[in-house]
């Protein structure tokens, strides 16, 4: 039982190690165009823990959740939003994360080369190489999701997602810096700019 608990904590830690450290993480966002983003000024976190999603990696690792939460608060503060613990607010924020096993498949490779043989041995000779089977690379992909919920309608107003391949880090400080970078890149798209 202790092994499972330790393994779960390590898996959660690896998730955010990935998000920040991988140079190939991707950021996407989407939003509801009917929401009044221009009027948003105040917010609070929805609930005490992470989002409440059953398999939420952040809920299983509260220290990483605290760091993500601090990074989100810092980014929103820099954008002029005010966090309130009580009273009405314009929107609430949640963060959750997950990971899943992935497989990359490389198709079989075929190559061909031709060169002339020695005259005494015939008109020519050909050589080729062939990899008859696809190759498989197994890896873990992690995803961090930040949601903004409009408090008047209680609908999802905006979602930002960062995803990438999990990898390891040498120190917690390096991991924290990279988490800050990822959160900053996600929230760079909030509030959305209408076009």
C-alpha cells in the first residue's frame, strides 16, 4: 500500500516535471464568445482542492497544486485581476492535470542502392536495406488544464491547456521555474482578444 501511495505521488510529480521541462509542450485555448471578459475584475478559486476530477493528478499531489495555484495567482495579478476570498466575484478558477501512456509508431523503412559490379562478375549488382516492422516508442504525456468559470451563468468561459511529454528534473527549483513558465504561457491567452 505504501508503494502505491509513493508511486502515485511520483507520477504526479513527473507530470508537472514534464509540463515545464519539455521543450515541445503545446498550448491551446478556447473560450465562449458570449462571455463578458471585458467586465472581469475579481476572481476566486473554486473549492479548496483541485478541480474535483476523479483522476486529477494535482489532487493527488497538493504541493504541486499549491505551486500551480501560486503561479496562476501571480499571472492573474499581473494582468490586474483581484483575488477575493469572500463576497461576489466575476469568475472562478480551477486547475487540474492528467497523464496517459502514449505510443509513437514509426513506419517501416525501405532503402535501395544500386552500383555496378565488376565486369567479370556480370552486368551489375544491387544492394538494399529494409526494416520490415514498424518501431514503437512508448512515453507518458501530461496535460495541465486551467479553467475560468463565469459566476453569473456558472458556465465554462475559458479553458487553457498545456500538454507535452513527461521527463525528469534534477531539482525542485528547476521544476518550479518551468511550471511558472508553462502557466505563464497558458494564461498569456487570457482574457481572450475578440476579433
